[in-house]
């Protein structure tokens, strides 16, 4: 049996995996790139996004934010 929460990520988790800022995802919602109620949803102050929507819009998560920071500082 699959878990209904499989494939769901908080904006924080998604930004860590894709090396983005949370503001990038909020802007993507505001501009219609991520469709609220389909690709993402806000629960109180917390945004949740599907992994499929992230892959569709930003490609596969190839590195995390820590690795990106290391690359930028070198």
C-alpha cells in the first residue's frame, strides 16, 4: 500500500533538493508556473508541492543546496 504523502514535499524540502530559494517557488505560484490546488497547496503558513511538479518545472534534483553553496564559494 502506498502512502498518500509520498511525492509531497514542503517548499523547504524542495528548495533544499533543487538548490532554489523559497521565494522562487512562491513566485512560481504567483505567476502560474505552479498551479495552486494541482501542483501545490498552502496549509496555514506551510506550502506543499508535488515532486512531479518540481521535476516538470525544474528538472530532476541533481544536487542539494549544500553542494551548490560549496560550488559557489570555490
